[in-house]
C-alpha cells in the first residue's frame, strides 16, 4: 500500500506559501487506511471519501492519476463545505490538474457537489477544449445553468492551475495559470443549495460523467480569492509543502502577544510605564524597554539569565508589594527573552489585556429583562413589562453593563417566571388571529399541514428556521391535543405557550461553528445579531425576509437594512439603554444623601437628573447628529424648574426644558450633570470621580491597592479640601504611583458638591478650584487645564476619549468584555466611524458591518 500525498484542501490550505482563509485543516487520500480522506491537521472529523478504483487509477509521486472511469465519492453529504459556503455567500474552487485529452465532454466532472447529472450545487467540469462551471443559486436552475465557461481552446493537456471564484456580489471569474480568462455574473444567493449533495472527484455520483487525467491539488474555499491571492497560489506551485518552522523572532513575537504583553500590563506597567518610569525604566514601549533604566540594560535579547528583568522577577524581588509572578509567567518571560525579546507592538496598552488576549466570542446570550419584554411585545403584541419586572430576577451589572453574557445565568426562579409569563402572555393574545398569520387552515390535523404551520410559526418566534426535531416536538403537541379531543385553538395555545418558554425564545441561540477558524454567520443569525444590537429586539418581518432571500450576504442590501433600522424608533430606545447602562443611571434611584448636609435635596431631583442626561444624549446624538465626543462639551442641558434652581439657573417654565449654558462657566457637558457628579457620593470623592473619568472615558487601568493600605478617606476640614487630601495621597510614596493617574482628572470638578450643586467655597469656607491636569494613558506628560470648561474641551477633543467611546458602545453591542484579539477590528471600526463623522449611527453601522458581528468562531 502506498501512502499518498495528494492534498484535498477544504476551506483552507494550511500552507504558509498559499492563501490562508478560515479553517486550518487539510486532508489527504490515504490508501493505507481504507481508502478514505483523513484530516492531517489533527483536529476535526475526517471527511470520508469512498474510492471506487480500477487497476489503472493509481497514485504516482503524490499525484492521483485517473486512467479509466473512477469515482471518488464522499460517504456522507459534504455538509461542512455546503454550510460554510451558504453562510459566506462566496466560493472558490482551485485545482492543479492535467487532462488526459481535450475531447472529454458531458461536461466531464472534475469536482462536483451534486446528486446526479441534472441536480448540483456546483461542478467544475471539462467540455472538450474549455472549462465549464455550473453553480446553483436562487437565480439559476437546479443544474447550475446558465454556466460560466472559459473560452474555446483554452483547455490544454499540460499541467494547469485553474481557479473559479464567485463573490457576494455575484461576480464570477475563471483564472488559468493566474490569468483571468473569463468573467460573468451568477446572481442570487446559495440559500437553495441542497445539503444532501455529496462531494465527488473525477466523475458524477451516478458514475456516467467520467473525467480522466491527473489531480495534483484540489481546494475549496468559503471565500472569493482576490486576483493577488490567485497569483500567490499559482506561484506556490502544485505541491503543498509543509509549513515552515517558525523563526526565533516569530516565536518571540507570538510569546509577546499571548503571554508577555498581558504579563507586563498586569504586573509591571503600574510602575514602569511612560508616565511613572520608576528607576527610569519604561517597559511599555519597545525602544525604552530595550534601552533600560538607571541600572542599565534590563533585557538582554537571547539571554534571560543575564537579564536583570528576569533575575528580579524569578527571585520575586519584583513586583514590589504585589503578588509574585506565577511559575508559568516566569517560564513564558524566560522563553520570550531567550528567543529574542521581540516586541510586536510599539506600545503596550494595558487596557486591551484586561480581559485576556484570546477571542471573547459569545455563541449564546440570554435575553435581558428589557430585551425579553421587547421581544414578547414584538413577537406576539403583548406588553408583559409589569409582570416581567415583578417575576424575573433583575439583571446585575458586570463589566459595566447588565447585558454582559457571562453574567446572564438562569436559575429556578427564572424558569418558573418564564413559565408563568408565557401563560399570562397567551391568555392576553388573540390566539386564532395570531395563528392565522402562518396558515390558512384552522383545522386541527396531524398531517403535513400542521407541520408546515409549526415550521412557519416557530420560525417567527424563534427568529430562524426550526430543525426536524423541533418540528416533530411541537407538532406532537397538536397530536396530543387531538387525541384528547381538543380543538385547534387549544392546540395553538399550548404550542405558543411552549414556544414562549423555550430556550430558543429565551436565549439568542446561534449555530455553533468549528472552533478552528472564524466563519461568516448565516443570514438568520446575522438578522438576529443586527436586530438585538441596533434595537434590543427581534428581527421584524422585513429583516427575516431579507435573511430568507440571502440579502444580508449582499453588502449593498445589508447596508440598506442597517440604515433602515437606525431610522426606526427602536434604535433610539436602544441607544438610551446604552447611555443608561454606561453611566449607571439606575444608581440614582437609590440615592439617599445626608439630609443634614443637603437639607434642600428632593428625591425627585434624582429622576430629573436621569431625564436630563437622557434628553441631552438624545439631542446631541439624534436631533443634531453630532459626534459622540461632543457629549463632553455641548453647551446646553435639559432641566426641570427644580433642577434648574438646584444648578443655579433661572427657571424658564414647567417640565423638562432645554437651557443654553454657554455663558455659565461651570456648566456644559456630560461631566457637569448631576447624574455623573453624584458618582462621588456625599463627599464628592475625587477618587470615585477620577476613576470614573479614567475607566469610562480614558480606558485607563489601575490595579487594586495593596491589602496593607488604609483606603478610608480622611474628612475635609478648615484648611484642607478634597483637592488637598488628594494631593497628599499623590505625594505619598505608596499611594502616589496610582493616584496620580486619576485623582487630578477630578480636580476640575471640585466646585461641585456631592449632589451636583456648584459652590465657590466648601462647608468650611475653603476656596475651591477647578484647574488641574489630564494624564492620558500612554502619554509621558499630562495636559494642563485651568477650569472645568477647559477640562471638558480637552476631553471632547481627545482621540483617546473618542476611541474609548468606540470601545464602550462596541462592548454593549456585543454583550461581552473586549479582548486583545478584538483590538485590530476595533481599530478598523473606529477609523470607519470617525471617517463618517464619529456619530452614533456611523459607529453602530461600523460595528454591525465588522467581522465582530459578521463572523463567528475563534480568532487568533
């Protein structure tokens, strides 16, 4: 038996010299193991191909030579290939082949996903002296006609590199030896591809379209290769070489990305960044780290043993007053230095490593209470808000938001609540009217009519098609009701009630993808992502129909849907939910300031402050369509007469009205609103206010204080203001290294007391100031400001603040913390949004059009 070397690449080539797409898996025909195609990557299930051979079909020097009619047919449908291509809306077939003659016709099948001579998903075939590709879509027939063909006499009997590619726009091209020889259009999408078709080589499944010749390499991709990719693959040749071993520099760079950069961010940059630079050592930047500090060179590339940095951490001398590095971290640091100490970035931004370096992809998310209420209302027209808030446990904040997926657990109380809420919902519905939307029949039956009804109704409630098991399960309800003598109304009532408490309704369940790579999500999953990100609600009929048609795989049609959705009232509601979560406005409901200290406080002011911020956000973002960063410095606000007096403004009338504050020195911008200022508590804590600015506007990071440090703030007194207390902490050798990063950010807010009123003096007669400085993360020197108005201007003009807003909105959109793996895509999102004006709609558009939403699966 010969161990053959012809490679069939499925989806990806896994060869460093060739184009890398998504999955890293390739397969080889192996005569020594039952004539099957086996996965050489070590992961995933093998794709078994039965090989029907004759004595004249053999392997020769890694080439499959087909001398007489021979069939290679997958034992099972090629679902992995079919599903991937259906999701992406793109396909490429690549082959290195040598035909036996230029007279083979039929067309003779070289590569095919089909069932017989007239039904196929795709076929690359030979029709005498040309190549012919039949590709099925919603605009072609079941046989893939009309086809795309190369010119007459373009087929040669020498070894040839052929590539057929079709992109989402429908443009199809054929390349021969890296030269484009044909192009055309295959309109429509692949929604009608048959998932039961098997993969065949050198023949049709039925055995009556044989092709003779040599197969050197075959590849199928779920993406459209660009012309440069085709040229690259042609240059790589027909023999796939094994991946080249990584160089030491590549190993070092990989270690830096996955281990060392997060290690530095967690343990070292607190003291050794551009701003603090203890011992004159800055490890955050490549040039300064390798230059060393006052003790000289601390990193000797290629020699960890002689590197002061490794010596200090291996002996637990560093980091000071903190937990020592783990053994695993020490080993990674040693390997990194020994392999060359390569920095793969110019500067380490600690915040991107806060939640790890790997993919943060989330496949399943429970609906939040708000999303559940909106989903029930949108799906069946029933407002269940009062009961939902009463029965369901409240969603808790995690990483700054209540929709963080890992925190959306389900316990017994949830299960009982969903059952009760489903019962109440159905009782309030006109069940017959709702059921009539999905079938003209109102007769209780147990035949295919009922199954079709279940499939249509379930598709609406579950936001995507049901599988056979689900159809059987819900159809069984009708069968049970019929056997008990019940009627159609009862069957529909029980069926809808069951669906409303199903995991597919309660959760945003998506198709799970192979863990080896990222994939374009299918149309229904994408529709659900779009609707919950933009609306916090399920897809409407228009969006589901777009998924049915495959429109969401078309870039222009997808953008049109996003634009339509952003113009809907639900988009405004969702944005208000974002700002409420971001600023934790629900906190205002629990405000109980000291009555002796604030005798004029009225609890209604908390509601007014919340309404002020929401109205302000709505005006800036939607009415004026201004950049999000303008939230920090817009010269107006909204106030009731009570809130206006609280702010020292002259009341203009009743209700919540717009006030121009351009002539008011200490008002204007989000940070001067009571909803934000109250984050400092009764004492107007500069720690709390400074940390808010650092965390939520600058994306800075601060480690927790050492356990031995007393964090109880001393009280103010005559001669000692909050600023004075902060300056004492900053001057303290133990505290200053951290507090200098964030407390000066609140100096400009010192004139505002704990409930947001402005004063020139505190309760002890101390004069208050509003000058200070902002130390932006990564910068060596702070930016000074002379007043709160200047502080607002500095923040609104800051690129760092703009980037932070991008990260905050994206985190809320995805419902998960962002990781280092997301950073490159977030940079692209930010660039796209800023080029379109930096507005909320432009940012949301960039988010939903990015790979963070368009794709799913593991990213490296």
